[in-house]
């Protein structure tokens, strides 16, 4: 994992307000050509995006207009984030019917606000409710090698915002060995490499990583690392 991602995580970990997190996140995303973002939970059928948003940096009037028009019910990003744990390109990778009039209206709506491209990062949060980080702006040219760091940074910032807002966590602590294994996974070591370094068998390492995901309520290792970092379980 790139050192810059962990520098970002260390920085966010020391922040005490959601506005401070927004400032750090905004500065990091700006370098990637991403101007706007929103951290939210995935709304239920009876909720609007405004009801479930945590923090945002969106064009003035966007959230109010999006909510008023009820686009969350037809937004492919919300539907697809419930099917995958991996980051995806908004609309370019989220399946939708191109004949769907509402999706066409949503596309034009975003263009009117200068948003033509975006990423969605699903977040299985520590309170066992699905969240997501939505990133948008003009055409975004993001190198594939930058996506893992962006994924980890987004998950960490989301969980830090939850902590600042006092949202109770259901996360279970890890054993010393699990923390050691997950820390090595966080810096990109494979199960075989971890096994050799710790004098364990590869199946044992795989089992430790599986237990980490289960305890932290994560769908994959990246989510597990982000949650563990957010709760100061790892210090890479």
C-alpha cells in the first residue's frame, strides 16, 4: 500500500471534527481531479439522501434538488453498491437500463451541476449498515494503481466521521496475532509472504484474515484494514 495512504490515515486519525475531515479529504481528492463528494448511508425506501448523508462537499443546491426530485430511488449507484464491495465507476460500471427515463434525467441533472463522472465506494460500516462514499466531478482520469489507496482512504475517512459523530460501533477487537497478520496484509503482503515472515502455515494466515473480516464486519481485506485502522487496532 502506498505510503501516502497511510500518511493520510494518520492525519485523519488525529482530527476531532467532521469539518476537519472534510478539509483533508477534499485536499487529497482535489489532487486526483475529484471536486465533490458525499458520505452517506444507502437510503431505504422511506429515506431520502438528505436523511442519511453524513458529510458532503457538493455544488450548492445539488443535495436539495436531488432529494426533492427523489433520484435516490432510481440511482444505479445505490443499487449496485448493495451487490459489490469493490469501488466502481458511477454509471460506467453500475448496470442500468439506458432506456430508463429517470436515469437519463439524473445524468442531465448532474451535468447541469458540472458533474459528468464519478466513483462509488461501498462501505460496510462498523454499525452493520451499508454506507457509501460517492466521488464526482468532471471527467476523472484516475490511474488504476491509485484506486486501492483511494479505496482505503475513503473507508478510513468514513469511519472516522462516524466516530466523531458518536455513532456507536459493534466492532469486536482483534487478537494480537490477528492484528499482526492484518497489519502485514495492509502493506500488501500476500498470505504466503505473511506465513513465511511469521513462521506460520499459509492456511493459518488465511484463517486469521477470514476471522479479521468476520469480527470487523468487512466484506474484504481492504474494508477490514480501514475499520481496524479507524479503531486504532493497527499501526502500519
